[in-house]
């Protein structure tokens, strides 16, 4: 059995998805979110995400962690900087816990799980729910996105190991 953790970075809410299984078969899953308050200064919010993730990684001891690759939209340059800060502390947490870290673009995740790299959040959530055989919608969406990343990690783990990545 392989355990993978998926992380959907965000300053207000970082999604965390944990999947255990083998190949394309999932035996267990869990999800949560590390939330921060907009009224707190950015360093305090980053610390909350970092310490929360360190705790999860120490407790779960996954074989790998899959992080949504950072991206930017030219219309929102400040958001890209903030996303980079959050992603940086996530990568640091993975490194400090000796967790193998992979990054995967959101488009690739959508393509793998829905067959459409331009799928919307609702379509991706529905695909994740179907793969996990979950009856209720998975909310918030960043937790669903994190589960999608964890599923990709589970599906690709053996290939990544053979490639030495």
C-alpha cells in the first residue's frame, strides 16, 4: 500500500488530501484544509500553514507529496507572489520531513482525472468523488483539488520510482 498526500496551496485555505491504495485502487482517503485568517499578517498565516503541514506529514508519513505547480495569471500578479510564498513553505515542509515531493500542473491533473485539461472545479470534484466512491460532495474545493493531486500521486507513484524522480 502506498500513501500519498496532495496539497493545493492557498493563503486563505490550503487543501490537504490523503489517499492510501495501490495502483488505481483506493483503500482509504481523508481530506482537510489548513485555514488562515485574513486579519492576521502574512508571516503568521504562512507559519500556520507550515506548522500544520509539518504535523500532518509527521503523523501520516506518506511515500510522496504531490503539490499543485505554481502558476500565475497576468491579471493578478500579487496573487502569484502570494502563491509562490505558500508553495515555498510547503516545499520546505516536505524537504524537512524527508518526504518525496512532486509538483504537477492543475491542467495535467484535470486531464488525467477528467480527460479534459480545461475542466472546471465542479467537474474535477465530481471525478474525484466518483474515483473515491464518495456519496457527498467534497468541500471545500481546495480539499477536493488536493485529493485529485493525491490520486495522481497514487496512480503515478510506481512510474515516478522507476524513473528515479
